[in-house]
């Protein structure tokens, strides 16, 4: 399996492509990473060096890959943090180029917009681009709860409301949706929910809430879920596999008190999770 991953990158730590590439490779997936930004570290540290790349570079790199005659072997395109709406347009152009070579290639969009407590933290124009362009073009989207509410124009305070919001996002175009970091009235204290939905149904996984605050977990689980879903389009199994893997990585991260997710140290969790969380079907 080959995945073209177009998102941010940091030299130190694990967010964006630095969080997605190695877990995919550990699963046995070939990754063709293209970086939308190159920073020294995550901006959450308060200071960093580096730059946002111009949109034209994405097209240049995809054209170079095309010259190798391998785009027909690309099974999917993954996108995350975009940096600007212009970069978003370049990502969709890259997707179109891939699909010219392989019409069956799937697109997974992690619609990075904001988060609960922080609100919108991306540049002006990106949220609107996500809702009107990127999400409608995607086969799979992986919003967090804040992003689900933004994209759907609804609140997700209960599971019923969450499912209504998911349906509204399905109506925009994506056939499969993974909602991360979900807290509703039905979520017990000290736990966190993840919900996945496609034509086969709606499924929930509930895990203990770990005592840590890190960046990059959303980037990693989006990549893992996409790869598992491409391999086997049983969404409940893809949800269970991705959640179990990322929980194992985060548990190791919490155990050693690290600020960065330990995708290398805990790499065996990616393929052989210590604890498996089964997805439960939600009633109609």
C-alpha cells in the first residue's frame, strides 16, 4: 500500500507528517510525504523556527513523482494541517492528479481547524475552505469534536446530537467519518470516546482518559485509521485497531512523562497493541 501524505512537519517531536509517517511505515505502508510547513518544533512550545511552504511546491513535487510513473500505485492521499487556503487548493489539485492515474485512490482529510477550549487556530480562510472544498472532496474525514460541530453547524453535547452532526457531515460528501476526542453527556468521567460512521453503521470506542497533554495524537490516529480502513473497509475493525494502537502509544507516553508522543519507543503498540478496545455498534 502507498499513501501520499501532505501535511506539516517538524524536525523535533511528532506532529503532522512527523506523527503520521512512522506509524504508517511500522504498519508496512509506503509513505510519500510532502510537507506543507517545515518547523523546528510544534508551535505549542511558544517559539519555533522554519517556514510555511508555498503552494506551488506541492504541485512541483507531485509532478516529480508522476515522472517516475508511479502515481497509478498510489492507494490514497492523506492531508492534515494546510497552512493556507492556497495550499489546500494545491492539495486538491494533487488529489486530482493522483486520481487521473488511479481513479480508485481514496482521500482522507484530517480537517485541522481548531479544538475545544482553543477555538479556531488556523489562518483565515482555512475553515471555510475545509467546509466547502476539502471535506466535500474527501472519502474519509477525521474531525475532532470542535471540528465536527463547525463542519456540521450543529452542537454535539449528546450522542444523539453527535450522530445528527455526523449525518450532516456525511451529507457534505464523505462516506466515512472518524470523530476523535469526543465528550458528551453520556461519556463517563475519566474516559474519552471516539466514534466512526459509514454506510454500515455507527460505532463507538470508549477508552480511559490518560493523564497527559500532547500534540500529534490526532495526526497519528487519522493516519492509522485511514490505513486500516483502506486495508479492510469494516469501519468497526478499523476503529478498534486505530484506537487500540494510539492508546498504547499514549499510555507509554504518559508512563515516562514525555511531552511528545512516543511513536518510536512504543512502536510495537502500533502493530500489537497491549490492550484492544472493541468497537460497539450504536442502535439506529
